[in-house]
């Protein structure tokens, strides 16, 4: 990966097309990795895509093309406002192993820390051991599982719940 050609930034509503392209790519290329489906997201109206950018969404661009994504959802309740969930993590297959996933995660964690977040949470498919190992290397620990947390092709897949303190 040529570092000079890669940028990661929080995107805004005006960049909804880049968001749509990389999110739909993620859902199409790795359907078993997400609780959401390509069909559900593809059917969203433009206004809903823009609304989903009200929470931080970080996109990696290479030569101006979106190649990776992650998002951050903060808890709303005042007693849980110190927590946020990492969502939509995806890096194009050709860029895996380059450190891009770590850079996206660090960008989201930095934004979270700057916003007063102390605890990052995420759910990952039990059938994605590479992702679980990645999160463990990044300091996340497994705190539980939701048996049959989502359905894919009629099969129940466990969600592995993981957390990392950042504050």
C-alpha cells in the first residue's frame, strides 16, 4: 500500500455517494459478516443515507476511491454516554493486512476518546476468526456471545461481543 495515496477521514452528508458505494460493497462482498443485508441498505432512500452520516462514519480513500469504512454509534442515555459501538467495519480484500483496518479503528477510537467515550463495544460474527483475532490484537476482549445473534442463509450465527477501554 502506498501510504501517500491513502487518506482516512470522517465523511459528511455531501459525500453520501462514497458512503453508499463502500457500504454496499461491504455488504455484497462479505454478507455473512454483517447483521445487515445488502438488500435492506440498497433500498434506503437518499435521505436515510444522509441521516446515517449524522453519527461519525470514517472512510478510507485510495486514489479518491472508497476502500474501507467504520462507524461509531454513541449510546444516548446519560448513564451510558461513555460507551460507543464500532460498526460497519470493512476493508477491501486487496488491502487487508496493510494496517488499514487498524488505522480506521484508531481514527474512530480517537474521535470517541475526544468525545468523552471510555468504552468501545462491538459485535463480530463467531464465524469470522480473522476479525476476532484482529480485535484481540487491538486490545478488545470477549465479554460474551449472543447465540444465534443473526441469521444468514437460514443459519443462526453467534455474535461475539467484545469491548475495549479507551478512556
